[in-house]
């Protein structure tokens, strides 16, 4: 007598299948919210691109250009002296990123390893509190101070980016450094390594994700910033791309295709950097926020 094999699915298989469907269910409300917020970025970007390729007579509608005016980009580059402005922005951005990595990370290391001391703890909270001070409050005193010290130039602007970004960078880096086992430093000290050598040979290389995050955030800030260069820089030959855009819009506001072409050229370099480096921004912030 043979026993028929049951073809009914087992209870465990049914439960597992139910869990799989539940885990992979689509949250339509969340999807709709994400779609709406995406449109708030994609629609203006679409309008900017198609307007940059139109004639002034066709600008203002969402329809595709009847004739593609690629020369708008060349005309805009000539009007705002794009190569010179881009070079100024690149110099300021690169110097700000390099000095920020060299100084802010070392300050974060000193604070993270001495949080049990009252001075370093107060220093930490002081810089964190500075993050909540609106820049317009200190804008005019900073401009007057930079002028009196003869730092109303690119050097002074770089120093301001390094100092004013310390609070955010300290907040990001301190949590990550405290998660690094101190036993690594103790072993290095036994071998005779100094604090300076321990930081550059052990701690700094381990801070790769955080360093990438700090570098990218500083680069985005320095490249796109408008207000600080406006109040600090006094020499027109040192103007950055945002300042060049400001002068361009005030002089040629009626030629929207040329203006939008200039905006796209200013946005393109840093947007490309962000697209390729966004995973380090998210990952680095999460590593620094969670000890």
C-alpha cells in the first residue's frame, strides 16, 4: 500500500511566503510623497534646460525648443567670463577643502579623545552652538574684521570657510573617532609613537569615509556660496561663479536663455562631483552621528 505524498504547502513555507510578500509590499503613500518631492526638483530643472536652448522669444513655456540654440552656452561663457570665474571658484574650493581636512579633523581628534576633561567638553559644545548662529548676525562684523586685517581676498575667504565649518565638521567627525578602539593608539604609544604620528598614521587613514564627507560638504558650500564672497571680496577680478551670475542677471535679465545657460554651466561641475560622491555623504554622516 502506497502513501500519497501531500501537495499542500507546509505551514512554514506559507509563513515564509507571507513574510516575503509583506517585506516587499509597496508603500504607496511613501512612494507618492517621494514622487511629489522629486517633481519639485525635476520640473524646475527641466524648465531650466529647455529654456537655455531656446531663443528669447520662445522662452517662458514648457514646450521643447523649436530650434536648439546651443550657442547660448558660448555666449553666456563670454558674457560672464566663465573661465576666470570658474578658476577663482576652483582655487577657493580646493584650498578650503585641503585646509579643512588638515585642521578640522585634528581638532575633532583632540576633542574626541579628551571629552572627559571639562575644557574640551565646553569647547565641543561651544563649536556645536556656533552652528545655530545665523550668518547674517555675524556678517557685517566679519566683513569689517577681514577688511581691517587686509584679508578681503581669496585667502581670507578660505580661512572663513575653514573656521565657520568647524562646528559641523566637529559634530560629524567626533562621533566616528570615538568609535575607533583606543587600544590601537595605546599599542602605538608603547612603540614610541607621538600623538602627531598616531593621528596621521593610524587615525587619519581610518577616517576615510568621514574625510570624504567633510571634503564633499565643504566643496559644495565653497563652490555654491554667494553671500560670503559678496561681503568679503573687494577685487572684482577675484569674483567667484555665484558673483559672476549675480552681475550677469542684473545686466542681462531679459535674456533668459543666456542666463539659464550660464546657471547650468555653473551648476554642472559640482553636480557631477556630488552624483559620484553622494554615497560617501550619506554613509559618512551616519557613521559620525552614531557612536
